[in-house]
C-alpha cells in the first residue's frame, strides 16, 4: 500500500470534520418483486430512511457543511431552493436539531394551506422568505444579500448554495459511496451500476469521488431532473474535481466522464411525467416503498427504461435519495393514482 492508499483506511479521517446527523449506514436491500417486474436485479440504497425531517441525500451533505459552519463559528444557516425543496427542509430540520437559526429563501408563492416540505420548513421554525416569480439565477444573489444583511445585524451566517452542492457538501456522498462499498463487500455483490436522481450535481460528484478513492466499484448514472445536457455534466465534473482536492486526491474530471441520462426530465423541473408516476406506482405496489414525482420517481423511471432497453445485466443499485414529502404537496399534479 502506498502512503496515499493508507489514508483511506479510515474514511472519516480522510474526508474531514463531520457532524453526525444520519443514522448511517442506511440500509441496502434487495427489491425482489420489483426486479422480477423489470427483468433486472435491483437493490435499494435507502437514503430515504431517517427521521422524518432528515431523510434524503441532503443529510449527507449537511453533515460536512454544518461541520464547516461550526468551524467558522456561524450561528445562522442560510440557504435557497424551490418552495418544495428537500434540501431547504433538511437544513431547517438540522438547524432545529443543533439550535441554530435558519433562514430559507424559497422561489415560489403561498398557495393554499402549507403542505409537503414547505409545511415542514415552517414546522421546524425556519424563517422563510418566499420570492414569487424569481428565476434560479435571481435567487442566488438574494442569498448573498441576505447573508450581508445578517452580518450587518451582527449575526454570523453560513451560506449554503442551492442543493448544498459545494465540494464540501459532496464529501458527504463520497463517504456514502465508501459506506455502500462495505455493504456490497459484505454481501459479495458486484453491481454494474448505481442509478440516482441528479439536479444540482453534488450527489453525483460525491459518489464519483468515493469511487475514485476506492479506485473502482460500480459506475454511476445520474438521471437528470433539471438542466440541459452538457451543463449538468460540467457542473458535476467541477464539483467532483474540487471535492477530490479537499480530500487530498489528485484526480480531475471532464464532462465526458460524467454519465447522465436526460431522457426523463419531462417538460420542466418539478413537473411530473407519466413514466415517473408509473415508476412510483410500480415500486409502491411491488415493494411498499415510496418515491417522489420530482426526483426519485424520475430516476426510477430512468432505471426501468435502461432495464427495458436490454443494456443492463445487473445487479443495479437504486440510490434512493428521498424526497417523499413532495408526495404530500397538494399542489403537485397530475394525480398519482388512476
Ligand atoms: C430527493 C432528491 N433526490 C436527488 C436530488 C439531487 O441531488 P443533487 O442536487 O445533489 O444533484 C435532490 C436535490 O435536491 C433531492 O432533493
């Protein structure tokens, strides 16, 4: 073993400071009835399992982001997202757990009774600022301005960009990949692929870094729920390259090394698709597991599509990134049940 190899004998040490929020390791288990339906052996990595406020892939990022915030002695977490953002809800919950103030700038308008993630944000006591009609690129400057205002008020804000997809946040998913690798080894499983929903890129970037740390393992396929081909690949590559550097790893990524399926996006981010809704029903009815119309349902539709094309031998790991509170967003149509 070289000196570089030996640092990975303790992944926690190599990846830096982390606040314990997950109930990791999250379960890895087979999906026998779902596998039979689609003709490919599928296993689920259950990052959707956790306390209600903290389920999902965003918790892994927050473990590293909040450790960074604590290092800077921050007392307010400030972040941004859509009104039904899982990341915003998870941040609100983590702030409540740790006694931090939380300010959320959410793109969207109040419509009817609060539901889904927005209801939970409010329940966790986050200070929510709704911005109706704002485009994504308008929200990020608002986030920066909010932090400046808080500083002028004598507060110590920690800015978390959309989705927590910074290199620091991505380290959480690198750790997740190492966790999965141990579970696979214990079961003598060698999947060919990991499939998951991708949007702001940090999850896929982190998984890539984990794979690079181990110098191999199942390949990663992101199923895009937002952003155009080329753009998201470049973002994932950049986050992965910078996250690897933080972990002391000499590795860079180009867009061409990032595999993303853009066929399941549908008309727009957050708009359910027929294939996604059908995938949600299939998993619910074969395994009793919930996915959501914005992220994990579309990722599952991508997996089913790959299986149907005959290009997968399996086994495949479906990395369930969570998002189920969106199922209870009363403003999201068309209806899931026929
Ligand atoms: C449930 C769920 N799955 C997947 C993703 C995509 O993760 P990333 O933004 O890191 O690409 C998100 C991001 O918001 C999410 O909430």
